[in-house]
C-alpha cells in the first residue's frame, strides 16, 4: 500500500495528454459518472479524449460503483455516444455483487437444481473459476431485504434464486442496490423515502443481519445535481452496528478484478476518478497511481463553478487531507 506521506505531492495538468504520451501506463481504469459523463450526456471532449487515448495503445477498463450489471453499463455508454469497442470491458460493483451471489446460490441449491429451476445451462465453471472461496458469502442464506431503485429502474434478481422478503424477521441479509424502494419480489417493489428505508435498517441492525452493498458510492453526479447512492445507507448501517460488505471502490476487489482483466499489475496501471473517498483512496490502497478529476462530485467543495475550471491547489490539498486520499495527478476534466 502507498503511504499518505508519499502521496501528498501531486502533479497538476490541464489535459490528459501530458500523462498519456509518456506511455507510462499500460492500463487505464476509468470511472464513468463524473469523469466521462454526468448520467445524462458526455462531458465536453470525453469521447474524443478516449479515442486519442486508445491510439497510445492503452488498455481501457471502466470500473464503476454502479448497481447495474456490466452489460447494462456498456449499453448506457453506447447510448451516450461512446465507442464501446475502445474498452476491454466494464467491471461494476453491481456485476461483482451478482457474481458473488450467483456463487452463493450455487452452493445453496447445487448445479442440477438451479438448471432445473431456471431451465438454462448456467456457465458455472467460469463463475467458480473467477471467484475465490468466500466463507462470508457462503454464510449469508437466501432470504433478503432488497433495497432497490424505482424511478431509476429497479434491479432484477431473477436467476439468482434468492427469496426477497419485506418482513425483517424473515430476512437473513440486506441487499442494497438502490435508495428509492423496497423490493417485494424479484421484480416488484414499493417506493420508499430514504428515511423510511433507514427505519427498516434500524430493525435489521437490531436483528444483527449483514448487508451487501452493490454500490458503495455515497452520492453520484446526475446532470448538475448530486443523487444519494446506496453507500449512504451502508454507512448508516455501520453506524447502527451492522456488518457491511462493500462490493466496489474503495475496496481492493474491483481494482484486482480490473488488473486481472487487463493482464497487468499495479505498477502499470492508473485509475481515473472524481471521488477522493472511492476512486483515489481505493487506488492508494491497492498501490495504483491515480488521476483526480476535480470537476465531478467535489466541484462545489473545491469552488469549481464551471466545466474545465481549475481548482485552487490549496483547496485540492486540503480536501485530499480531509479524505486521507492522495492522487498522483490532478486535472480539471477528462479532456486531452
């Protein structure tokens, strides 16, 4: 792990080319929200910057704290005008959660029963090979309280063999994909406010059941606004004394998966993100150098009022110290 004292000095650039043209990094692990797009449209220059970065021979992987599966993320990127062929793939916290839960139901039901239940041939070998043995997941059980999305689109648990319940006394664990609704079945849900969901969490914590959070972000950029994410619920649950399994950044799990996909080690990798707590702190933990985009979720804290505006160095240093997360490079935006 890189030490904080080694990371307090960083280089500032007004464009990505100053890093890319050194050919120092074989693999680039790119956050999406707050870096490439705002959830509604690409940031100015992001599409062309990706194309130019690709010409350097860089291997590019999206790593995202998104509740969605990797395939859904790539579809979203394509719909926004990005050339998805430039990426090796996407690794999302939602995808990792799905794969670990799939491994869980394999253990609970067995391969033959699962194939009988769903009428399909599951790619068990690939899943099992990808995942390490995890006693924590093996002990979860199959009945869960499911916190999901409503307006943003509910997360389906079909094919996982989990039993979604709305009574805390029947639940063996909490699964947090969203902050807008409580799942009633694998597809149906009931809208709830954040406060109502927190009341449910209080009862879950009293029962001492664990939580799996499929999106560790606290907030995300949506157009010019910030939207509350499941990580906020997970942080609340920890404060209540609950046990939480964080399935994305800043946990090492998502970075290690990205390095495995790209076939590189930490020395040859760089992570680009807009969240000090998630993107940068996670990169610090796994020993990957990082580029902090100041125009994302921290823009207001840094006094950045318009796209491409450079943040004051003293503000960046103070915020990095606050989060104990130290980037290698600082840029106002993902532009060339």
